[in-house]
C-alpha cells in the first residue's frame, strides 16, 4: 500500500500514513479553505487500509488548532477508524491547551474506540 504524505502548511496539517512502518499521524493546524477536498484523500486511504489493516493501529493526532469544519471531518475520520480492529487513538495536546484536550475528550465520548491522551 502506498504511503500517504502531505507536508503541512499555515492552514493544513501534515499527514503521514505508512502502513509498512505502522505510522499514522496527522499534526499541525487544520483550517483548510476546502476541508472536504483536503480530507478526501485521507478518507480514501483509510478506507483502503481498512480492507487489510495491520494487526494493531495507533492513529496519532497532534493538532495545535482546528476549525469547526475540520472538526466534523476529524470526527468522520475517527468514526471510520472505529471499523478497523485493533485501532487506538493517541491524542496529543500541548500542556495547558484545554481546548484541544477537551475536543479529544468529546471525540472519545462519541465513538467506541480506545483513546489515550498525552502531553507534548
């Protein structure tokens, strides 16, 4: 399966999904002008990955900021990850960043998938 890599910008997060090395990470700021277009290849990749996933998947979110429209697509992504056995979400937040922590906690309450919260 091809690795999905996208270097982040001022308003888009970095994306690095590498099935062979077990790395699945989204990091940075997410406030793209067209959030659906930005997240579309991510959703497609996860759909393909879900057909033959690794035995375990630690999906890492290291978001410093995301807007409301990104929030909806992040939730859609987490819901899609729920269908992959052995998946766990690792949600990073900066020390003192209650907004990002609370957003992760709200996502975790909406899906039946293990979440782990870590400061970075």
